[in-house]
C-alpha cells in the first residue's frame, strides 16, 4: 500500500541532498556573501567546524521585509521563472541552502542594511520558520552562524567526526578556490583551536588573479606559470554579415612548458566558469594532454605523467551551458562542448608554436648530436653482399620445408582445450576475484601441499587449490615491513631552506610531524612568525647518496591533505623499499622446507594488501576446485 511521506520527513530527506558535507555548507554561505556584493568576507572555524563556523560579510545585508521568507524553501530574489536561468550570473538561484542548513544545524543570522540604524539577530527552527527576532548593534552586512552541523543526523555526524580533518581540508580547498578567483573581494579564513585563532588563507581583494595567486600560493609558485588569454573572433560571411557562433573567452594560467614546472598530483588544477568552480574533466584533459605532449618534445621522457598547474576562468553566456545538474552546481553541460574543445586546442598550438618559443633542449639530445658528428656517415652509401645462386635456392627449399612441417603440426594439435575454459583474465581481474573469495585470515587456514617447480607453494583451502608465488609473497611482506618500520636517513642542511607554503600546508606539516620525520624531513617552526613563512626545512631524506627534493615534500603534503594522519611514503621511497624488499626475499628456484612455506603463507595474513607484490605481480592465484570424484 502506497503512503504519502509526511512533510517533516520529506524536508529532512531533501535537505540532506542539498548540503551533504561541511564543504558544501561553507560554499553555499560564501557564495551568498559574494552575491550580496561583499568586498570583504571572513570565515571562522571553531574546532575545525564541527562545533561551529561563521561566515561574515560587509555586503548589502537583508531587508527586514524578507526576514520571514529568508530560510523558506525555494524563496530567492535571483529568479522568478525557469527562463530566468538563461540570464543568471549569480552563484545561488534555487533558494535551498539556508532552508537545508536549518534542518541540519542550529542557525542564527545577524544582519543590517544601509537603511537600518540597528541590526537584527534572527533565529530559525528546523523548518526554516523565524522563531526569534531581536535588535543588535552591528555593522552593515550579514553574519551566518552555524552550530552543531549534522548533529540531528547521527550517522552523518559520526562520519564527520571520524573524518573531521579530511572534511575540514576539503572545505579549505573549496574556499581557497573561491578566494582565488574573486579578485574584487578580500576573503580571510581563520581556525580556532584551544581558544587561539590562526589565519589560514587571505586573498588580496581588488587586485588581479596573478596577485591573488601570489598572496595564496607564493611568488615561487606564480613564477612557474604562463599567462593564457583567448576570445573568439567574430566571423563574417561573403555579404559581410556577422555569423552566429558560440562566443566564449578564457583567461588564466598554466605551467610553463618545462618538466620542472609540472606536479605529481592534480591538486592545483582549477577550472572556473563565470568565476564558479566547476568539475570539467574534458577541459582538463585537453590542457593535460597538450602539456604532456610538449614535455615529451623537449625532454628525454617518451611519456610524461606530470600534471600542469591550471587556473583558468571561462566566460560563457548562461544560455550556452546548464549548471543546474547536481546540488553542488559543480557538474555542467555545455551546449557546444566539441567546438569549445577544438578552439582551445587550436589556441594552445598557436600560442606555444615552436617557431615562436625558446625551446629547452634536453642534454641527451645534445649528446646524440655530438655523437653523430663523431661518427658521421654517408646516407647515400650502399651495402653490397655477394650471394651465390645455389645459396638462394637452398634458402627457398628450407623455407618450403618449414611451411610443410608447420602445416603438418597444425593438423595434429598437441593441446586439447575444454569448451568450458574461460579466457585468461588480467592481473587486476584476478586480484578482484580473489578478494571476493578470500579473506586475509584465510591464509592461516590454508593447508600446505608442497612446492612446485621451486617457484610456487601449492596450498589447499576447503575444496580449492591455490598457487602462492613464493618470491612475490615474501617480497610483499618485506616491502610492507619496510614501509611501516624502516627509518629514512637524513642529511642536515648547511642552512635551513625557506619554503613557500600556504597556511593550510603549514598546518598539515605541524599536525603530521611524525609522518614527515619518518620520511626523513626535519623542520624549524617559528610559532610567532608570519603566516606562509613560519616553516623552514633543516634536513632532507637521503638514500644511496641521493638526496630527496622539495617535490617529495609537496607530494606528502598533497596526500595528507586528502588523508590526514595516515602514514604515507613518497613514490621515491616506495621504489627504494621495493628494490630492497626484492633483493632480500626468497627467490624463484630456491628450495623451501615445510616451515619456510608455512611462514611465507602465514605472513600474507598480516599484510594490508597481500594480493600482489610491489611491482604488480599477483602473489596468489586460484588453481582449481576439487570435486568429490577427485
């Protein structure tokens, strides 16, 4: 029997779809402040936002006549009909954010317009109804105070609590992108822990995008960038009439076309449309592929996996794209996306035309040129070899005999294949299947049958036989043991090295010092120093006489921004440990006794990822299932 859901339940369900994370809540409030023509916005986090956060601006404020409908669902001043979407340039337009926040948290709003002599503090219930309106002295603008977000939803609240620093980091990243692109607004972010406020991000406001980049990421970061600027030209037909085309323009920055300016992660790739941060994988792919192609042309790398820095704003007519696709308005559909992509490709090819650019010539290329001058050859030289007629006849006779023998063998197959046998699967498919069938504790239950071909351990679990690669299994155990327990040697610097870090990156280092120390990095931290300049490197990791670089440090920072507090080793360290583990492990061709085989198989139960070795080779494969008849 069908029943209609009550209004309160409907409200909770739909609100949970609009505001899904701490990041989306902050984004909606800051966008409201930007729409209110603010030129200064302050964001405060109390205990990373789980206790409270505030967004204050000096915008137009809220008129008293709008107080009652302010937090009502679908109440907005941005549009009145669906057709108005074709003219929308504002961030918000659906009238859902405040209403949804009321159902998810405790909301208070302090506001005053230019016309009012005194401000108002407003409180709302979970349905968005105004329940309290009191006068308060305040400056022009609006402050939204959000307390105990998601506390009314136990599962979501516990999820936020468990991953608080990760969710907080995502919120900072989102706010940082808004601070970056809004050059006319000064945006400051503060964090309060232990009753102490610390400034994290501040954009300059009223300046250019380049100056905002310097303010947030530093001058060294800005020095890696190349400026882009494009606008579609109006085309005319034979009658001198302007043709209807898809007008758009974009401006911003991309990494200079050199390998040293690329990054190992894509965390500095930002695409905006009309100053709105969006997810645009197809557009990013165009810039990534072009950058990697250029890198391969000017270096010894045949295929680069580096990511360029991308900070680009597209200006499109609202009629040409649809942003009303997902609740967070990050996904979009573009009317003439193929044309857009082709125009970008043409522009990049023209802008970075090798005839107009100073090329960086790889040292290997120069060495090859020098070698070619030393061993100069005449391209018109011919090579002549004398071959007798009899030799040619013998060659053809041997070839005929070979074909005859091959035909005879093909008529007598040596291998009979069952109709039920499935095609061979890739390593990743086999690994996925094993994870579905096996649990890590199953390795302790396996019966050791014996060793096969001095390379594999045959085991039995129930009615199933498995092959354990003795080298891959032992190598993975040694590898994970090194990752967890092996310290990295450090080399102290003659003079501490200054770093250009964002305030968020400084916070990541301070809160994860044990992880950086385990990877061989040491720092001096000036607690009272200027933000973004408080941390210096005093020691770098070193292995086999080779010192690591700042790139390895930034790689760890990037990972910890997504997974705070979780141990991480940079790729360079992982490669060193993989090599060490390989050399110290049981080899193929080595005979093993029962105790050694038991030990290797049991070790797999203690690993985080036992299914393949560090180089990608499967450590275990399913051999067959035994029937009762067997």
